[in-house]
């Protein structure tokens, strides 16, 4: 016989505590009423026996409860209570009229408890135990071994009712109660398990759905047919610049983004016509007045029966995508021009070398004076400058493939400063300082190319100060969100701030373009090469005139995290081989 029909939960433990308390209430009520009635009839002996019985009940219940709190397993405690209850009920029956007592019906209580906790097995065991005890009591009573406990037969069932039939009916009631309580308990338990399974599945689906929606890189807004917001994901909040998500639900979309007329108009069109809109690009205006493009698709939200319930808008910020497209188009245009220019440069360089050589020979053989000598010197000088321009252009058009490695950015800067301090451009009253706000910051790049960039910018800064001023190089770390997924990326920031004259604002947009220069002897390719090196490493280079009078070149590159080695950096040859 298996009493271990099911595992007990914390809920069952709570039920046991309540059942223990209920047992005391019922025992006190039943025996208390009996004591009250007996006192009115002045049967002191029976009252004393009932007082003793009540004391035994309290002692047994307290012992079981104490054992439960001490950590005794639940199963034996329940069975002990069932057997105690059957024993106590037998005494109650004895003192309330014997086998014909109305209180024999109370035997069904421990039977129900057995069926509730141990299902069919428990109900039948409790029923058979009650029947056994009851039959033994009837036999002892019928043979005169036991009397009716000294209480009048007025409290027992009718005398004309056959004791055998009465016993049979009681036993059948006990068995049926055990079977029914067991089956009902089993049914309730199975339904409870089904409900728990469904709740777990519903919770899992709900969590999975929420997790998917909350981790989408695309924005998602769902409204009902009235235009009231039902759901908004975090990406939508970031893209549209919305407030707290919890406060948006239930509000009209037109009230939440009143400045984004085109977006509201698109949603309203689908709500009114029921015609979904495929992905297309629209331009929106933020609350601060700045414009930005999004790609949006809008579809209907329908119920299982096909009834329209609202609309679903799925959108994505295309600012960086469009910038990338523009860079690709620009690279394609430059590639076409570059291929032709590189070919022309090679063709020019050969005859130019012949011209330069011939001019130098003539200059050495001819005895030129005055204006003729000046013209000859000018030819030699300009020929050398043209050769230098072609050399720089060829370097710009085709740079070597980078050799990537992790290196300390601060150490790299200090090596560049050493070169700057020994250069002709830094002669005079120029002071170069390095301020590092981080320790051990590394980048994953071609160290020689990065040094070339730093040196180029440093030399330009020294030339701009014309021998007098301060150049401050600051190294720091910055985290910003990049890409369509808006994932946080650590960046190393290196800033070159000089005291030289500011760059005219109209020239700043063109300062990194090829052949754009403000110097008489410059080729206009140094900053272009620097810009392309940084961009090919996934970084950015910017210039600005600050309010404190300093001109600042800022270089940002992804910091080394270990994962950089696995990133697919675009090969420089593919990016600049034109």
C-alpha cells in the first residue's frame, strides 16, 4: 500500500497548520457543548471524563504541532493526526450514547483528511481504520463489555433502529466517504497540476515574448483602433525620444509625439483604411527640432477571429545607415577618380623625372645670371614640389595593409611627443603637455599608422602656433552607443588642443578633403591621409574651435577589449586602393 501518493508543497504545510487549529475549534465546540448539557443534567462523572478527553486532544494536537515545527516529515504527522482523531472520536461516541450516537457521523472527518492528503489510498485506509474501530466498539458494546459511557440514550439514535443495520449504514458511509474524498482529491490535484503547468507555460511564453520585444534593435509601437498606445519597447523610446514607458500606455499616440506629424499620419492612415504599409523611409522631427530618417512598416493587429484590434508600427533609425550609404557612395566616386588619378600620376612622374634631371643638368652647365637664373631656380623648385605632391598622392591612393596589434595608447602618444620635441616645427617657445585620465588604455590598430596620424596632427598644431604657444594632448575613455543595435562601445579619445589661430568656420567642413590646404607649401594630403587611416580603423577624427580659444583635433578609436581581434575590420586596401 503506497501512502506516498504525491509530494507535499508549502501550501500543504499551510493547510496542516490551519487543520490543526480547526481540529481544536471543532473538538472544543463539540465536547464543550456536551459538557454544558451534561452539567445541566448534573452528571459529574461524565463531565470529568469529557474534560479529560479534551485535555488529551489538546496535548496530542500540541505535540504534533511541536513536532512539525521541529522539522518532523509531514507524512507521518498527518497519519498520526488521523489515527488520533479516530481514537478521540471513538471516545466521543462512547460518551455520547455508544454506537447509536449521532456523533458517529464525525468519523467522516479523518476519512476526508486522509483522502485529501493521500487521495484514494489515504481515504480507504482512514475509512477501513474507522470501520475496524467502530466494529470492535459495537462488538464490545453488544457483549456488555462496554456501557454507553453513562449518558442517557436520549442522545443516541432511535432504539427501534436495528443496531446491525445502523452499523452497516455507518460503514458504507465511511467507505463511500473515503472513496469520494480520494477521487475528489486526486481530481483536484490533477487539475491543480494542469493549471500550474499552464501557468508556467504562459509565464514562459510571456517572458520569452517580453524578452524578444525588449531586446529588439528596432522600435515597436502597438496602438488600439482608437490610437491609444498599448505597448512600446525600449528601442522605440530611444529612437523617438519618448518618456517613461509605463506612463505611455493608454495615451493617444498623437499626444505623445505631436511634433512627429508624418509618423502619426502614417499610423492614422492604416487605422482608417485597414491597408498595411510596407517598409518605407520617412523623415521625422525631434522635440529639439532636429530631423532624422526612419524606415517604418505598419501592419494591422488582428484577433484570432480576424477582427481588427489596432496597428503595429516597426521602425528603425536610419541616420547611421544613411551615413554609411553616403560614405560608400563617396568611396565609390573616389575610387573611380582615384584609379584614373593614380594612373595619371604614374604617367606624369616618369616625364617629370626626365624634366627635373634635364633642368638640373642645364642649370649646372649654363652660366645664368639675373632673371634667367631666378627662372631656372623656380623651375627646379616647382618641379621638386610637383614630385612631392605626386609622391604624397600615390601614398594617399595606395597605403599599405595595416598590421593590427594591441598597444598602449599613452605610450604611443609619449613616443610621438618625443619626435615633436625634436622637430623643426616645435622650435621656439612651444610647450607640449600630455594629460592622461586613464591607465593602461589599449587600442587594436596599426601602431605605426596611428603614430603617423598623431605626428601629422602634432606638426600641424606646432606650425599653426608659429613658434609660440601650448599644445596639450589629452587621453581619455568614453562610452557611446554605435550601430543599428545601439550597443555600448568603449572608445579611446586623444585630443590635440593648441593655442594657434582658429580655423575659419567655413573651412572646417573641407579640412579633411584631399588637396585642401591653408599652407603655402602644403600638399593638402596630410590630414586626408590621417582621416582615412582613422576611419579604416573604425574611428573618427573631428576638429573644432572651442570657446576658450583653442583649436582641438579629437581622435576616437574603439578601445581594445579582446573581442576586437575577431572583428572583421575592413581591409585598408579595399577601402583606399584607388
